[in-house]
C-alpha cells in the first residue's frame, strides 16, 4: 500500500525534504501500530544527513509543521509524540486481528489531545477485522478486539472533549521571520561529528538503555538515543574561549536532558502496548492466580539516597 503514495499527486507535490522525513518516520522501529512514536530529533536528523552533514533541528521542525498542514503527520511537542495519520489504513492494520489489537491498545495510551482527535477519526475509517469460527481462541480474540476498541475510543474521547480544529502548529515559538521551505543548502547544514557521537549498534540489543519493539517484526531492536555531546567537534573537551557552536551543543544537551523523562515514558508505553507476551498489559498471569512482570515492563531502578 505504501508504494501508492508515489503516484499520489498531493504527496508527490510536497517538498523533497518533507517526503524524505515522512519515509524516515514510517521506518522507525519505535512507531507502534497506531502510527504513533516518540519524538526523536537526533535519530531522525541522523537518518536525514546529506553526505557528512546533518540538517539542523529547526529544519526538521519546520518540515513537521508543513507535513501537519498537509495532514500527513501530526506532532505534539508538549507530550513528545508524533502521529503518521494514515498509517493504520496504508499498512492495512485492520486486516490483521492481532496487529489491530496492538494498535487499539497503543491508541489507548496516547497522551496528546491533538493526536487523540486525529486518531479517533482514523479509527472510524478502519473496521475491526472479521474473525470466523467459534474456537476458544477465535472467541477470545473477538472479545479482546471489541473491548480494546471500546477502551481506545473512550480514552480518545476523554482526551478530546471540547477540542476542535484548527490546532496550533508545532514548534512555532522557534520559527523566525521568513519561514524557510525544503532542505537547507549544504553550506547551512551542520557538520556531522567524527567519530559519531552516538553511532549505530552492531548486532542485536547492544547500546545503553532498553530496546524498543519493532512494529514490523515484534522483536527488541535498537537502543535509546545517546545524549548529544556537550561541546562542538572542534572542542571535544570544552574551551574557555567563546564558541557559538559549543553554546548550541550545550543548549541541545540541556533540552535532551529535560525531554528524557517524557521520552523514556513514551518508549516504555510503546514497548508494553506492542508486547504479545502480556497482550499489552505489562503483567502476565501465573498458574497460582498471581501476576508477574513481563520482560517489556521492567521495574524502574530505585534511586540511591
């Protein structure tokens, strides 16, 4: 279904950079089956690099705003979430019962009222899959789908009570005069640090932090983004001299630290919602009628005194 977007007149008329960003978003392992994923500027910018240079964060923010005007992607910087609006329909989620169940459970964890409003409209366009048979498994799956559908709509309805379009555009506080369009010229892009400050993990499950579940294969992949460097590539150990590049790096690190709790919370919700071992609950029933934590829901480490 995704191939059809390249014959869609409206999509093909979008800025080249915006189309590239859209392709990056739909390929992210952190995106759940509802089309929602946490904002991950550093990872997206790295995927959008041109040769040895990466676009500034403002270029990605401006592209997200343009994609929202065109109703392809909706972003809520307050909750740290972004939604590819047509993901469920284009990926034919409604034709796959277990995938649809995961999408509904993910929808029931959305925090953004704006994204909830758009997602509720999308759910109305995606019918529940038909499940034939009266086997215990088929009956259970039908019941789970109906219950998850009702819970998702109730959650989205609560979030969107009193809300209406048009929505405020994201990141507007950071835009200056002369709203730029498209991909910035190479001379205006930031050089990519060498060696990579973050890098790509080789093998599976490497890197710091907890992996996320891939919506396409249902396995643990990738790792959380490492913090951005405190200083520019010319001053890896810092400098006492004034340096605008170092100042920008410090500001990005401060923003990364401030966003980390919300980002980790969103990643945890995505892991739990996509887990098939516990059916998106985070807990597993045991034979003695008690509960144990699922691997997708590890206990938070206790802070040392």
